[in-house]
C-alpha cells in the first residue's frame, strides 16, 4: 500500500505535476535526478555488449593466437560502436540538467 | 553550516578559490564549464577559446605535414619518418581495409580528418589549453555534415539518385516479405541515424572525458589541506593521472573510429556492397 502510494507520487511528479512548496522545473524529478536515472539505464546494454565483445576476443585468441593482429582492429571498432550508446545517455544527462 | 551560507552569499566561491576549509561547496563541473567568454567580439561574431583551439590545431597539422614532406627523400630522415608513420597508419589501418587499393586518392582527406580530430582531442590534456574543442557539439557536427554530404552525394552521383535511395532502403539479399518493415528502418538508419551517431559518439566521448578530468582536478584542489587529510587530495590526484592515460587512449580511438566509419560510408556509396 505504502509502495503503491510512493510509486503514484513519483509518477505524478515525473509527469510534470508539481508538489506544492517545492521549486522544480517540469522536467526534473526533485526526488531523484532524472538524468542520472536515464544514464544508469542507458549503461546496462553497452555494459553487457562490451563484455561480450572483449570476451569473444579473448576466446578467439585463446583458440587461434595467430589471428590476434587481424582481430584487434575489429575489437576497437566494435568497442567504440557499442560505447556510443552509453555515451548518448550521458549526453542526455546534460540536457536534463 | 553558517560558514557555507555566508561564503556563498558573499559570492566569493569561484571554482579557483573553493576550498573545503573556506566553507565553499564543491564546485561541481556543469555545462557552464563548456561556455567561454569571448576573447574578442567583432559586431555579432564572438571569437572564443574553442575557435582559437580549432585554428591552432589546423595550424599544427598543416605545419607538421608541410615540414615533413617539404623535400621528401627516398630514404626518410628526421620529421619525414614521423610523417610517414602517420600517413602509413591512416593508409594501412583505415583506408585499405575499407576502400581497397584503388581508394588511395582518398588518402589526403582521411589523413587530414584523422589528424585534425586527434589533435583537437589531445588539447583536452595539454597544459594551458586543457579543452577538447570537439566537446562542443558544433565541431563534430560540421565534420559529420561534411561526411554526410560526401557519402550521399557520391552515392547519388555514382549510382543515380533513385537507385541509390533504393539501395539505402533495401539491403541486398533481404527476402521480399520483410521489406515493408525493413525498408523504412534501413532508410532512416542510413540517412538520419548514421550522421547522428557519428557526431554524438565523438562529441559525447569528449564531453564525458573532459567532465571526468574536471571532477578529479577540482577535487584535488578542493581537498588540499595542511593536515593528514591531504591523503584525500593525493588519492584524487592519482586518479586524475590514471584518467588522463585513459583519456589519451579514448582520444586516439575516437579519431580512429570517426575516420574508419567515414571510409566505410564512402565505400558504401561507391558500390552497393554485401
């Protein structure tokens, strides 16, 4: 019951309703920073993805060490493309400040 | 607590003068750290620090390559060695895998792009300068606009406008029944999402890196006390050094990725590939 009330309050304020006695912009939750929450959620996917990329790189070198030179280029390209999504999240953090 | 309020009210808490002992709060880096007062103004045109840095980086790249290849010798000496190292890196790691040997005429463009972005990124850790101009969105944006015009223009020129747009929307080898779902997504991805991610990837990397360095640099100064608590400031300094090393890697990597993707998009404009 308490949890449902809190959740309802959070969603109400997040939707732009203002709590009387508080100074907040319509875009920012004044209990938690919405931008920080957005970045935290955005970092989940790339975290898993980068782990997969580097894990597969290590596995394939363990199987065939001669392939290391050819694979290193793809490693960095894959890392940067996956990291981009997490960093778009941190850019959103600055928009919501 | 009163000390904090009093100091804030007195308006004397600039980031340079904030100390934990003087009652000022920690000067957290914000978006205001990316806006500078103009160095000089001509009418409506304001010349500020990022513009100066971009001009400086252009000057450095031009001067370096001019000095390296002014009198090229068959057996390289001196600066020509380093210049050849740079150009061969761009040719063998960036250009040849994407465009092949017949794409060698793109070497000056890709070389200029790579070194321009890399030198601008490096300014984030050079003393006195300490600001990567690519962390202001307009600089990656204009580079991306240039690349977008290139790969759209070359595609329309080499393959004809309508056929190129069709090739953007329909990847070869896709079964016919999935096209109503795939074609809009693929078209939007190639025409709009690609420039967006290309510019934001470079911009956000440099923004986040600069903010990280700012956090620990400001903390080092803020925590500087004359007692045993100096260890906190020292720890912050050690992390600052480690992050500077990480930033050097990220700066090179982002310049590399931008150039690799540019070469890839241009190669996709020449032929329908895969």
